[in-house]
C-alpha cells in the first residue's frame, strides 16, 4: 500500500475572508473526520498532489499537532473555472471499523478475443469496496484469459481477497472485448455468401 506523507496545520480561523487568505497563501482548507469528531486544518498542494493526481489508490499519513494518522481521501472540491483544489475531506482509519473506498481494477492474463483482433474496452476503472483497514487493498484484479470476442467480464468475476465486499451489482460490466468493424463486415459477408450458396443449391434441387 502506497502512503503519502502530509504535514497539516491546525486551522483556528473560519469564514470566507480567512479561507480566501489561506488559499492566497498557498494552503488548502481540509477536514479530518474520525470517531473523535472532526479537525479543521490546512495542507499544501505539493503535499497532496501525489495523492490526488494519480490513477492509483494511496493512503495519506497526516501529521497534525504532533500526531500522525492514517487517512483515506474522501472528497475533493475543485474550482469550477481554474480547477484549483478548494477543499479536501479526509477520513481517519480506525482498526476494526469498516471503511468504503474506491480502488482501481486491473487485468490478469491475455484475452483470446483481443488476440483475434478485438479491442478491450474497460467500462469500469474503479470500484467501491467496503472492508476494515486491516484488510484494505489498493487494487482488484479480474482474469481475462477466457474473454472472447463480444463477451464481458463483470463485477462477479473480480478476484476478491478475504474480507472485501464490493458495493456494486454483481452483473455490472467491467470490460468488454469489442468486435472491430472489419471483423463484423467480414462475418456479415460470409453469412451472406453462405445464404446465397444455400439458395442456389435449393434452386438446383428444384
């Protein structure tokens, strides 16, 4: 599990003016939620960019007031025009307490359908899982070794470690091997040729 170290500062002033001043100084307002309540703080973009701008699932180890806490990233608010980070919510991990997170889905094996000229189309890149911090994983895998042209792998096909619950419907598609137009045309032409041949043979018999 990849962990990003974040040094946070306590936030004691609130309101629009103090928030604006904070952002102008290069800091981002944030909240750490835990069983003990919530702590308002601020972080820098340089500290959190490797946590946010990545396709991987990572944990944050936040140091605040001399205490370090393992947290998950729960929510991010971006400015609608500039896309600058406006606010971040973290959730502290507590042993034995289930947490819900989104983790990437990756593939194992080689699809026969892809070998035959198909294109693997991934419709679900992340799935929401529920587990305790002790059983947390940073990715899930699905085996595509038997995935033929036109077929799909679904949530029910994911390889789930013990203690992991997926929060999506089991029939939800994860990826499909799309049949290329050229193959569709060739198959249609072959069917048409076969039909013409059968019709000609039938007429001869008459």
